[in-house]
C-alpha cells in the first residue's frame, strides 16, 4: 500500500512530511521551532538510511555509502558531508540542520501543501502568513501516524521514522485532538523512538535496522543537549 509519507509514487522527503505535520493550521505556525533544525536533520538522515545511502559505522556514528549519492538536492549536502569521513550523529545534526527550514518550507509551498498569504501589519509592514493548502496531504500524513500510535498498526519504516521524530520533537501533546495524549500513545511513541518498529519483510530487514539505528541516534542527540 502506498502511504502519503513518501513511499510509492510520492517523492517528497521525510523532512517535508515532518515539517508539514508540524504546521499548525489553527495558528499558522510551526510547532517545535526550538528543536526544529535537529528533527529536520534527523529526517534527512533517515531518508538517506532508507534509500541505502547511509551506513552505521559504530554506535552513534554514521557514514556515507561510497558511490551511493542521492539525487535529491535536499539530501545531497548531508551525504557529501558524510562522504568526507564518518561522524557522530550530533555533529551531523548541528552541521546540516540550520539550513533546512527554508528550502523544506519552499518545497511545501511549491507543492501546494502550504500557501503563503501576504499581509500587512499595522497597515505598514508587509509580511506573509502560512495557511494549509488544498492537497489534503497533511491530513493523510496525520492519519498514517495516528494509525500507528493509536490503533497500533504495523508501521512501514518511513512512517515509523516519521512518528518517532514527531515524538522526539516534543510536540505530540499539541496533536491531542487528532492523536489522543494517552498513556498508550506515549508508550508507543517511546517504543518507536527507541527503534522498536516491529517486523517487516526479510528483504527490508537490513534497511529497517540501519534506519532505526540512525533515527534512534538522532533522537538521542535531539533529546540530550550537549554539555557545555
């Protein structure tokens, strides 16, 4: 079955799916801005792992698979950075994360998932506000995540990574109307953060394991601030 989180014919990256989910239609804001660049960078690493561009060299350290450069220009800089040498995940997140918000947001606008409306503040200053587009993609993504967290559906690796990163962003309580903030949801989200994604087809076992390891390492870096 094709999901709306990037599998099948949908070529959107996980970073796009994650930012779209974090968009709050009621306020026109992005939830979790304080951890946003970390979770977007984690989504980029997860995409690289899912498509076998990335490998784990040791606990908490990742490297690029030689000769497996991604074609997507949102993912390529991270692969180039890692092709120099394997690096700690926290180092990678800090290096690639800060520049991701604007290009990812621009893609969502181009796709029609989000709209930018010009406004005037105090009748003088021009600004833009975000509104949900008419593609319905955010609702479908949210339904995918809800099925995993609430109904206990077996996730695909991509949806598991998306739900785990959403949980790591600390924003799940803000989705309480769509995803009830219950003890079972909290426990399931934490399981996904820890890489407990369940069984998949044997052919995908290695990819799933590498991706889960990468996401788990990224989440550890997101949730544990570096020592000064």
